[in-house]
C-alpha cells in the first residue's frame, strides 16, 4: 500500500468537550503519530475530534470516519470511557458497529499495561474492523492512552494495509521474519525487554492507579545502547575521550522539527484584563458581556429633538429643556414635544428624542436672565430625519457577540484591551507564558559589571545580559541563573536542578533553561555529560549544520513536581523541562536564541495552538521570526557546506519602497561567531544556503526579521 496511512483520534470526554483546551490526550497521541519513526512508516498528521460520553454521538463520528468508500481513515483510536464509571460507554458504543473483532490487539494492550499495574484489569478495551478501518479504544489518561497505543503501534500498518484490501499472500510472502523486520519488532527482543522491564520495575516506574487508565508508559528502547550517541564521560582520561562529536549533524529544518515535537503544549490560566495582559494569547473565544454603546447616544455636539412623524417641523425657535453630558451618571429627563435638549458627543439621548441636530445648524436665540445658559435656540433647517446623528444600542458591539477568538494575540497597541474593557470583560483565559532561566558556564567568565581588571584568559560574561534582555523584550519572565563553573564536582548539576525546582522567591522554577558554553568537545565541556549521565536527560541533537551555531544542543530533562495539585504526589505525572544549550560565542548564542528558542517559546505561549498541522519552520503565520525578502546591496560569499545565518541591517527605501539588506561584517573582517560587533544594529538574519560561489548584488535573499525595518 503506497498511499499514506490516515489516523483519526476521537477524545471522548464530557469535560474536554466543554473546554477543549483542557484536553491532554489529543496532543499526547498526536505526538506519537508525528514522531520521526512513525512519519517514516507513512502515517500522516492525525485528525483530532472531541465528543461527550454519548453512545449515539460516538457512533456517528466513527461512522463518518469509516463509511465513505473514497474518504476513510485507516485507523481510528478513541480515548476515554473504557472504565467502570456510570458514564463510561465507549465499549458499548464501539462494539456493536464493528464488522470484525480483533481480540489479539486487545490482549496486547492489556498485557503491556499489566506489566505496569494490576489496575489495568479495570479497563474494558475493544478493537476491530469496520469496513476498511481499524478501530481501537484506549484509556482516558494521557499516560494510559500512550502506553496502550505504543504497545501495538508497530504492528498497525500491517493490519491497516490488510483491512484496506491488500493481497495477504503477497504481504506474507517473505515469512514472519520479514514482517517482523518491516515492523521493527522481534520476538526475541520483545521477551528480553519484557523480562528486563519486570525485573527492574521498582527502579523505573511510578504507577498511576487511576481506575481503568493503565498507568504509565512502559519504557521501550528502540536502539541498542552501543548504537546510541552519548557524550564524553567526564571521568575518562584524554586518551578515552571522543575526537569528534558522536552526535549526527542535523539540518536546521530537522532540528526545528524536533524542537516543535518535544515542546509541551501550552497550559491555560485565568487572568484579569489590565496592562499586564499585553503579549498574551487567548486560550478561548471571548464574548461581549455588555453592548457598546449600552444606550442611544449622540454622535455630534448639538440638540436632541423630536422629529414629528410627518418628517418635518424641526425648523424654528425652541426652548432648551435640559442638558445631557457624556459623563452623566444617569439618564436625562424625558423630552416633551416642542422642546429640545443640549447634548454632547457620546451622551445618552433623553427619552422620546429621536434625532440630534448639529450645533452648526443652530443659532442662539436668547439666554437665561443671568446670561449664563441658553434659554431658546433657533434650528435653521427642516431637513432633520428621525434617527439622524444617533448611535443605536449595540451598534458597535452587540451583547453576546464574539469579540476576540482563541489564538488572538493581545497587542501593545491597546485595541484588544480597549475592546475587552469596553464590553465589561474583567478576566480572560490565556495560555500561560513559559518562564525562562539563563545560565552561563565556564571558568573563564567574569561578571559583566566586575570592576576588577581582567587577567589571564578571563572574559566578561556578555551572553547572559544580552540573552536576558532579548527574552524580556519578547515579553517572557526571565530568571538570571548566574554563572556555573566548569567543575566535575557538580556545580553545573546543582545549577540545573535548582533551575527547575526554584531557588527562592526571587528565582521561581523555570520551564525552559538556556545555557551558553560548554557544548563542544573539550574535557571541561560538561553540559552534555551532566544532562545525560547525571540528570537522566535526553540529548535530542548535539550538532546542527549551520553557521554560526554548529554545536547547538537541545535536550529534555525529566522533572517531578514536589507537590501534586490537590492530591497525592505518587500519582503526579512526571514532566519534562527543555534545555537549550547554545554555543559560548556571543554571535552564535544570539543567532541560535532567535532561530531555535523563540519558536519553542511561541508554541508554549499558544501562538501555534490553533494550527491544524505542525509548522516547525519560522514563518509569519506560525511561530518564530517572520520571513521577508530583501535585495542585497553587495555580494556575499557562500559557505560550501553549511547554511549561514548572516547578520544584516534591512532598510526600507523611501524612493522605490523596496527592502534592502546590508551585512554587518564587511570591510574584510567577516562574521566570525566570536564577533560581538556583528550583531550590533543588526535587525535581520539572512538565510544563505550552501553554495560554491556567492550571492550577487541586487539578488533577493530570505531574511528573518529580528527587529523593525530601518527607514533609509
């Protein structure tokens, strides 16, 4: 079957149906299907829907997935409703509409969960085929759902291909070993893995005993230890250290894809509507609580009048009966026929009034005896129509109408905040912004404000202040983690652990750690070994084919909160923290901060939360720096092997309206990664693909905008 494999995820939950932002299962299962391993097996990005615990609704959605001969999903996985609670009706909904049952898949999922906890027996999974689609029911917890799916996912392409009508004789022509090889499984390895998992279970598993959800995911290695890249052992002598990096060289696109895959989905929080809301992304649609305006209001300064039903009769001299101001705390008195009321722009119309005459169409006829007020006013026109110069209630915003949409960014311009407060909105639900910690590493570093004269090989720590200032300008809470020395005794480990746990009231726990330095191959480059060997983290990549920034490293470290929200810490799911280890050279650090860290921050703050597919590349419509095209003002030589992110100044010409890019590294000095000056005044990174020649003057190049365009 050469066509892609299509999967649909159906989350069955009353609460998630009401608040889709609370769903954690859909993103967890989507992460499996979008992994590099499953993408290579032909799986496409899955469709995700949410329905409540209702038999008919569940059946209707599944039939919609499976019953169209020319548009069906190869695999349908449901999550939730498989336990013993009164509302758990998923098996009752799915089993009757199956054409053929698949008890072997049920057994496989249960067997995997039973290796973790006996409570797996409290789940009631169902599996089978409807038409050409394979259907599986999974538990409702993210851990349980992932565990069950990962137990059988390697075998599902074969099952889906058969269900779709492939020739079984041809599929099985190579025998069982061929099928196992294609699926990436082995009966021998499976038994060994099972034995190892059971014998070491008390060291590696923290069971969640929630009824029917199957506990935690079973650790399942897909590579042999000797085949995995690993950092230098700090205890190894010079003769046993690597001479070249054990980490494969990734493209920038692949590195961004991995970052997007590993970055957690955003969480939500309720916040007041005030100036601190600027830079936040809405986590739900917002509806107007009040109409704007809430009353009939004048749109001009003038006089409220009663236009007779005949459509004429406003010309003449009229007594001024009252005054209506925009700041009035109450409505003006009713207007009687034959009288008028002075009114200011935005003020409420008196009852009975049905039009407003502009002050320009009137003259003063007489004043009160003290000369301080108008007594009578002459209206000079008889052409005033009913409804003229009046703003009706709700004409700007009607009560209950949608005023902002989930995914909208609250800008500093003030328009969104003005709209919210004008409609009486006091609080909104937003995606929580991540907190970022910045740590410099190296024995050679001296605080940037240290008054002492530098000696020997000392350098001032310029990275930390520049990265922190950049992060804060983006609107993220940033924690200064200081400098960690290159000591194998554990100073780096202590700093990293402290960052995720919090170091007091002035240094709260962070979601993302950014380090600079210590990522190369020297004996004192301890960042990778500390993450892998001491903290039990995973290095997702350790080299990127780019210039500058080649040794950029991205990792995740496991973290278990000290207290579970509202309950037992033993049932708290383990989380992960992201670690971006950037090169120590100043230009490299700032380039990679913009290129790799910013897209991850954007995803965590919800900017990519409304996407229907992953978008790892920084584009104007997703996350990261916006891309523009600019014309070069001079030629730039290309690197023959690596993509260069060349620091430049982009200007807008007043003459022709075009954008022009000029390098910050001319005059023969180039753009070495250690050149701090190459980023001064730079507002863009030119994306220069590898080549043997150069890009000439006047040619268009892609540019990632780091700041505002400079007028020429």
